[in-house]
């Protein structure tokens, strides 16, 4: 059965969109917020030599810094005030979610706190974001200050100003994302990452065409990469919309002289419950050793560590060892993060509390076991799908030496955020149409009187 948003999409026309003035305001607010974000990625932190830093960054573009640069819309290579982007906030959110399942006070807030508990956990997330941003910005400031030629006047003042600037940039982006979520369209944090990827993607597409023009990349390889990108996009749309709907029934109950209940609904379980977190975590862990090694002087390594550069070299995009570990870590994080965001015992208990049950399955423990059974098999499919989406571009990168920024992770984020934003726009249009129908029915009632 098609959802309400899908039914609206089938009947949506320009006239309905034109009348939705509230939606227009939300879209304009989102666009203006994105422009403000993009402007911030071009404002460098005080005291840094941009030309020298760009030259130093080019040697680390294939490591974890290159991936963060893609997510930040090029702010890292320009060492802009938004260089940290929203990564500290994402890390803090994941840590709070993990602690919400193992730390009893936070677990109680998550389960029993309701709206107040959710707000309290969000506040903890903000505090932890500040701590992580301070820690990361301090590391960046000290590293820049100790690198000769990158800073005009290295020292304590530069370190303090850099920490304040980068931390303030992250906090501003966190606030801006929350404003987009409440006053705009879509999830604000996801849209900020989406805007960063979309902003730098044309540059890397142009690099691919330049490689084809100079003969570094053949025309057939360029065509293969384009077809793969289209195929991966289609696969992502299909898999992200796929879900297993479990039938849930509610028994009838009599209140006074009236009968209530007897409804039937569905419990939707997505194939990809973990979202885009697994490939981001997996690639970050694998690219970290290569990034650290890039800042080390490998010519003076002791004899027992001479093997490190060659071993770390295998943890680069397109290398067989990288792809093997990448796939294994994606599968691990898919199961791990799914177990964090979806608890079968809690879901079964909520169903039992409200009188719901699944036909043929006893409420309580049996329902939890059945949910875990279904979710495990769905996660196997979801993990395989994400691994294939991310490893196919890696294989082409290794074979054709294409830019790694065109990998599956960036496509997965762009397509997922686009689908979520379009769904929210459709929901706003649907709400606007319902409000119009209610007003018309009230007017008809007044006229009939």
C-alpha cells in the first residue's frame, strides 16, 4: 500500500506547491542557511599562510584529511573557520547514543524521560560537542604552530585564537543545523554534510574529465565510472526505500457502551537501519594510519619499523588490503550500529504495553526474539548492500586510478539526504492540502447553516 507521501507525489502539481506559502518560507530559509555555510568555508582562520598550507595539504589529500575535506566542502584544504564542520557533533551524538544503551541514568532518560528526557540528552550532546571540538581544534592548532612555514606568528596566541575560531565555527554550524531542522526543510546536520559534498563534487568530476583528456584515464573507463555512478544511485534509491512490514494487530476493547480498537497496522523495518554511519566510520579508521604516517619522517625510522611505510601504503584507496578491511569493518559497524538504534526488547515491550501483538507470536519475549530474528537477516542484506556500493567504486579506483572522492560513501550520503528532504517537502505539501480541505469543509458547514 502506498504511503500518504507517495500518494501525494503521484498527484502533486505546481499549483499545490505555489499555494504552500509556509513551505516557500522554509525552503528559502534552508537555501539562505546553506549560502551562509558555504561563505564560512572560504574564510581562513587568522594567522595561517594559505598558499603554504595548500601545498602541505596536497600531500595528505589521499588520507583521512581528504575525506574530511570532502565532507566539509573544501574547508579543510583552505583551513577555514568551518574546517571541523559538524564532525564533532556527529561523534558526540553517536557517543551519547551508545551511552544511552549502557549507562543506566541515560538509559532511563531515553526510555522513560519522554520529551524532557530527549531534550536533556540533546543538551548532553551539545556539551560533549564542545569538549570534542576543543580537543580537536587544540590538536590542529599545535600541529600547525609546530609546522615551519604554515603560520605567520606561531605561538600561544595563535593556538588560543585557532581553538576559539574552530570551536566557534563548529558550534555555529550545530546551531545552524538545528535551526534548519526546526524552521527549514530536512535534517539540518545532514544537509550541511550534503552541501559540502555537492560543492566539491563538480571539481572532482572535472578532474576525471581532465584525466581522460590527457590520456591518464581512457574514455571507456570514464564511461564505466559514469554508468557505475548511475547504477549505484538507482540501487541506493531502491534499497533505502525497501522495508519489511510486520503486521501488528490491536484487540477490541469496550469502554462503556462503545467498542474501541480492533485496528491493524504495520511495523516497518528498514533494510539499512544503520544509514551512512558504517562506511564513514570504516574509512576513517582505515585512513587514519596513512594520515599519521604522512606527517612522520620515514627516512630516520629504526630498523624494526622499516616495514611500517609499506604496510601503511596498503591501507590506501584502491589497494586489496584496504578493500578487504573496508568491507569487513562496514559489515561490523552495520550490525553494531543497528543494535544500538533498534532494541527488539524495548519494541516488544511497547507493543505489549499498548495491547499490540503479531499474529501467531506471543507478546513479550517471543515477540522480541522474532524481531531480532527478522532484524538480523535484514541487516545481513543491508550490510552486503552497503559493502557492495562502497567497494565497487574502490575497485574502479584501484584499476583506473580515478579520484577516490567519487566513491560510494559520498553517493550514499547525497542520495539518502536528497530522498529524506524530498519526503519532508512532500509531507509539508500533504499537510497544506489537508489544511485546505479542512477549511473548505468548515466553510461548507457555515453556508449550510
